[in-house]
């Protein structure tokens, strides 16, 4: 052996021994997996803040680029539409070319698209850049679950998914606040451009960690790329989510409803085609597993509920109660702290109490939201944050307990091969939940943007959350890994 290689090997062993002294739970050889996981978390953080960070920067973007109302809608929704519609395709590409190569390429492309967004000089150019950003974000997101499940043993999955879910949820909540801070700070005169350019250092960190430490085997099977399935899934998803976004903005109209009907028909045609396909884009056998089937319903409901909740809180506090963006952020800080505490505690509580932990968490969230609705009704919109801090914290705690352990529980009964199929399907289900929940709840209960509309929407959210608590008990109590 070369003396240099021998010295390097001894140094690595000593380093691992030193780390194990302080982190005895860290198994031998797991350090590289955790560092690669850190790169994945940075990528998750980037793709999630870009869902919401543009909202608070939109007035500045509109003024600077003279964006029309339709362009404003596309600046916000173009990213989410492109992201959701390409997840299944990106997952299949990852299977064919390798998860590592697909992830690294997507990180580079996402960072470049973020620079393009930040350098855009017209509304049309910004919309195009946002669409590219969404496509490349899907390239990262569609690999993450497969990377996590293959990089860690089953006993680590509850902790890994707790961190993954915690970072994703925190980034989604932080986006509007961070966007307001960046636009207000106007660092080096960048103004709204900084909400996109912040991804440059984040992208470099994610790429460096993944390039150095992400080690995955090369794909052993290269299934045919199903172009017909790609076309059917992409068109049906785009039509559905675009129509839901239009309903959210403009209310119920015949045109979007007709588009939704057409999207559902295309989706049924897609599922029929997938059942007969030799290399399906969506593996329907996943739904034969009770945990995955029930979990899919819960994931759809949870993401729709949470997106609608964040929207309702923002509108209520700022438009109805006239809170400043800073005071709004401070009001929701107990929620973020509670969610973080729930995320960290959930792996151990689930180990002890099983799915009852999740059921209790989402039920507690529903009860706290109901208390909030009653409080707003009684006080007529006068809010004492000192009194509200406790229920706000408990509602966040319930979300943390429920959200971060739902995915590992629904995936626990799947084989590794099925996990690969779930890598693109699960985030697609999440995006459908986002679109459906926000459109339905806001269009039905929140069109008037009045305090009574806010109270009604919070009450509806509470009812759905309590129903989810009952359904959660249908998850397998403990799925044995295959």
C-alpha cells in the first residue's frame, strides 16, 4: 500500500473513532451518509423557500417589471406548476441515469435558474426562469426519498424523516418572512433580486456536500422511458393544478371547472394506461399496501390543510387585523417553535405510542385552531398575543408530531424497489394536496376576505384536522420492514 494511502486510512479511522466518542449512536461508515444528507437538506430548504419567498417580493417585482395581473399569477404559480408536473418524469430519469447524477445536475441547474430569475429584466423573462426553476427543483425533490431510504438503515428512517420534514416545513414558513427581510434590507441595492440570488451560496453548499459524500451504486436496471405516460401525466396534472390556481384567484367559474373535468378524465386514462404498461411511470401496486394507501389520503389532506392554514393566517393577520409583516412573523414564532419541538420529539413518541401519536397531534392542532376561531369571534378580531401564544405553540407542536412521521410510517411496509417508485409519486401527491386544499377552502370559505370569512375557514380547517385524526388510526400500527 502507498504510504500516503495508509496514512489517509489511519487518519479516517482515528477521525471516526473520535466522532464516535462524542456521537456513540453514529454507526461506523455513517458519517458520509449524514454529510450527504446535509446536502440534501440544503436542497430541500432551497426548493421549499422558493415556493413562498416570492409572495412578499411580488409588489416590488410588479412595480419594477410592470407585470400584468396574469404575469403576477404565473410568477407565483409557474414554479409550483412546473415543479408538480415534472416530479414523476424526474423520478424515472433518476432511476435511469442514477440518483446521484440526477441530483447533482439538478442542483447546478436550479442554482443557475435562480441566477436567471435574479437577473431577469422583464416579467416574461422572469416567468420563463421560474418555470425552469420549478423543473430543476423537481429534479432534486424526486430523488430525495430514494436517496434517504437507500443511504440509511430502516432503524434510522424515523429520525431522518423527522429532520427532512422539519426542514421542509420550516423553510415553507420562513419563505415569506425571509422575502420581506431581504426586500426591506435591499442588500447592495439588489432589492427583490436578492430573494432569488440567495440560492447561489445555498446551491454551492448543497452541491459540494453531495458531490463529496453522496455515494450510491449505479442503476442496475434501465426501464424504457414511457413518453406516452409522461405526456398524459404532465398534461393532466398541469390542467388540474392550473385550474385550481385560477379558482383560488378568481373563484368558481365554468371555464376552470370544465378544465378540471377534462383533467380528471385524462388522469383516469393515464391510470388505465399505467395498469397495462410494461414499465409504468406510477407503480399502482404501491396502493395495495394499506399503509401507503391510507397515508396517501392523509398526505393529500395534510398538505392541503397546512397550505390553506398558512394562507389564512397571513391574510387574517395582515389584511384583517392590520399586523405588519414583522409582527405577523413574531405572532407565528410560537407555532414554528412548537413545530420544531414536535418534529424532534416525534420519533421517540411514535416508537412508544405508534400511530396514536400522530392522531393525537393532528387532533390537538384541530382543537387549537377551533379555539382560535372561537377567540376571534368572541373578541371581534382583537388579539392579545400573550394569551394566544400557548394555543399557537400547541398547534405547531401537533403539526410537528403528525407531519414528520407520517411519511416513514406510510413507507414502512414497502420494499426498496417500491421505495424507488414512491420517490416521485409521494411529492406529487403532496403538490396535488397543496393545490386542492388551498383552492377548495379559500374559494368556498374565504372569498370575501372578511373576519367572518377567516373564522369560517379556520373552523373548516379544524373539522378536517379532527377527521384526519380519526383516519390516522387506520394506519398499520407497526409495519414490519421487508
